[in-house]
């Protein structure tokens, strides 16, 4: 049934641009961060949003324990934040400017910020889809353009102006 080569799957899907978010939570007094590009708006009424997580992620196991998740949508000036959150688990918040807000770790200076509570966790192949209620959301008064992940690299929208 499945004739799709995994490498080719990755290559083709690499042509689909995504956002770059850091999904965060405080679990047992330790801040958790996971870089997520699959974050998506799902429903307006009720307000729902979600993302896909690989089944073998320790961070995802931790995030599922939390009452509240934070979604930090990264700006084009925050590639270093994404790289920081790809470090070893205990080091991801080292040097980051963050604080607790609305029940979850909020990273400073992002494009957008939301908090979520669990609605439903849905099996999705070798991933799960975490479907969440949107509890709070905000953007800065002056919009901060997002960083985009495309073709295996971080991009900013201003590249498109050329
Ligand atoms: C730009 C970018 C987007 C990513 N998007 C996802 C995603 O949507 N789902 C996912 O499971 N992993 C995604 N990852 C990979 C995870 O962030 C990374 O594998 C994870 O933090 C490692 O799991 P661990 O924290 O359990 O060690 C992404 C990584 C990058 C750099």
C-alpha cells in the first residue's frame, strides 16, 4: 500500500513552508520547550489550534502532562531561539529571555503568543495530533514578521521582496 520513499517524502514536504514555533510548558518545576513547525489554526468556534508531534519525543511526553501549553511563534529575528530550543533538554532555556505568563513559559519578543489547554490527542501514524483549546492569545502592537522554515532552511519574508 505504501510506495512512498521516506527520503522523497521529506524532499517534497520540504517544499511546503511552515511557521516556526516553540511550544512550552512548566512540568515539575522544569521548563520544557519543543520546536514545532506543524502548528496550525483549526477552528474558530470553538477556538481550537493544534500541532503534530512525533511519537518518540520525550518533550512531547512532558508537554502532555501540563495543564497549560504556551505557543511562541518566532519572528525572523529569532532563529537563534529556535536553535537554542534544539539543544539538549536541560539547556534549551539557557540564555533565553523568558518568563511565566498565563501558566506557561513565554519567550520575549515573539511574533505571536498563545496559551492552550488540551481538547483531544489524536493518533496520526508515527505522530500524534494535539488538538487544543486556545485560552489566551496576543500579538505585539507593531507586527513582527515571522521566520519561515522552507527547503530545510530558515527564511524570512523579506527575501521575497527581491
Ligand atoms: C523548524 C523545525 C520544525 C519542527 N517541527 C516539528 C513538528 O512539527 N513536530 C515534531 O514532532 N518535531 C518537530 N521538529 C523536531 C523537534 O523539535 C525535535 O526533534 C524535538 O525537540 C526533539 O525531541 P526531544 O525534545 O524529545 O528530544 C521540528 C524541528 C525544527 C528545527
